[in-house]
C-alpha cells in the first residue's frame, strides 16, 4: 500500500418498512444520490440491507426471502456500482443450494463481486433468532485486497468476539467494515436488553480497534420493528473509529447519509506509537 492514500467512507443509515420493493428502491436512490469524490469511495449500509430484521421471530415463510448471487437484485447492485464508480458492501440473505447464509458481498466500481463473507457467529436468543434461518459459515475470515488497501469484513454478532478482530488483523486488514442490526429488544413490552448495552457495544468495538490499530466502520439500522409481541428499537448510531480507537464519526438515531475520510497512512503511525504485540 502506497503512502498518502485516503478513503471516502459513506454510511447509509435508514429504517426499513414492510414493502420489499419500496425498501430496495429506497436503497438504490440513496446510493444513486451519493456525491462521489476523487478519492476511492466505499459505501456501506446495515445488515440485511433492504429487508426488515425478520429473525426477530421464527417463521419459515421468511426463508423465501433468500436470494442467490445470480439474482436480479445482486445484478442491480452491480450495475449501480459501475454507474457510480463506487465500492459497495451489499448485505443480504443468501441462498446457496440447500444452505442459507447471512452474507455481505463487496462490489467494485467495475461491477465485480471481489469478495464475499458469510457471518460466522450466529446469535440464538429472544428477538435475534438467527440460527433458525442461517447456517453457520465454514468460511475463514475474509480480507479483500482492493489495491489501495485491504478490507476486512464482519457482520453484526461477529463484533462481540475478540477472535474476529484478531484473525482479521493477522490477515493484514487496513480497515474493517461491519454491517449490523442491533438495538433495545423487548418481549411483551418487557426489556430484554441490558440498560447500558449500547455503551458496551461501542466500547467493545472502539477497544478492539485500538488493540489492532485498525479503523472500523459500523453501519447500523434505525427505526422500530415489531412482530408477534417482539420489538426492537434499533439504535442507529452508526460510527467510525480511527486506528487509535477514537470515534471520528457518530450518527444519532435519525435517517442519514454520512461520510468521513480515512487516512490509510495513520495505521502504521498508530502501531508504532502504541506498540501492541498481538503475536505473542
């Protein structure tokens, strides 16, 4: 990686409704409206980007929402990346033969899917019934070389596991992208989330960012979603850390398109300053 390289990071934060076609069109409009700079632009939205968070309950009908890599929806995203000359991390519900995955595909400005990651850590608890829908991925952690830098990928629950950061760091990631769907969960109007869980969530990610001296981009959904007496009030609060673990961009709960610049040369300086030895 050459010196003096910078990335333009764009986070799309938005609520999702019941109409999938409207959700998809909304996502397309948001991407189409991005102002592209002369710096490489990477766009990220939340986990399961155009779908409501259906794992809030168990219902077999939602398995019909899964798509293959050859689907029209993926092709639409590929064409959009070519048109806008951007990288886009597309988070979607993938079907591959008889398996179902919570996946994220990185699409290049040339319209090529240059890498794909399937979520490794699958939650199995009230309001987050993902093991009912998703197979556990057998793939290794994914780091994708885009020329200017190497991008590591995580999805939601992965962010709570130190192993995720350590393995991605060993693979040489310069930055980590993580789409997520997290908020305050309720069953029968009774909270099942820790009162300070949001603070712990941000603290865990910032601390791991510091320990591996790597910027992390978190894209979370916003809005309130309910199904069969289960409710999640999504936090929004998408954020970006730098290689010192400092939060340099922080959204509130509102719908937004936000951006920040990541200086890729800072990682080397941070590693030298902090001097952490993670290979012992």
